[in-house]
């Protein structure tokens, strides 16, 4: 009896370790989405038009914490022109959930801005909705709120 109990405990331990390792590992899709989030972050800091246009969907709905909502053209122009200017951006507490060709990303964003030449700091909660279009993940929607 003791022998079977020991085997059962060993199997249970191995199963639990395997489950925990799987739960912590990012899937291939989650890694791709995380890379897309990083590309978006870098494009927003650099203000490069081509990089911004490449990472966002033509159907973009970009919601600011103020309630203002921009489409792709308005979002890109605001970043490129410096109307919306991120000097630094740190993303923390990020979670990624992928379902089919859709991904939901949540994180906290802190950073320094220089919108229209006016220095400030931001601390926001952000939700991003990504859509896989072909082989690329594109930002479809974003909404932020002040923390």
C-alpha cells in the first residue's frame, strides 16, 4: 500500500510541475503579440510614420484616457506631428490572451510626454485589441484610463 501511495505522490508531483510550467510558458502567438506591442511602443516613441502605419489596422479605433477617439490617420498624424509625443514609455503588469485571430493585451503604462511641446507624465491602464491579419498582428483597438 505504501509503495502505491509513493508512486501516486510522485506522479501527482510530476503532473503538477508540468502543469505549472505549461501555465507559465507563453504560446507562440502570445510571443508574437508581445513583440507587436514592443514594436508599437518603439514606433510611438520614435514617431516614425512607416512603422506606425505598418503596426496598426486600417480600421483602428484609438481611445485616449480623455475620451478622445482617433482613427488610423488621426492617430498616426498626432504621433508624427508631436501633438501626442511619448518621450519615454514603460509597460508593466502585462497580460496577453489570444483567442483565434484576436488578442487582448492589458498593461500599465507610465511615461514622460511632450505633447505639443508641453512636458508631462502619464500613468495609465491600457487595453489593446490585436487582430492577426495575414501573418502579422495589427492593433485594432486601444482604450486607456487614468490610474
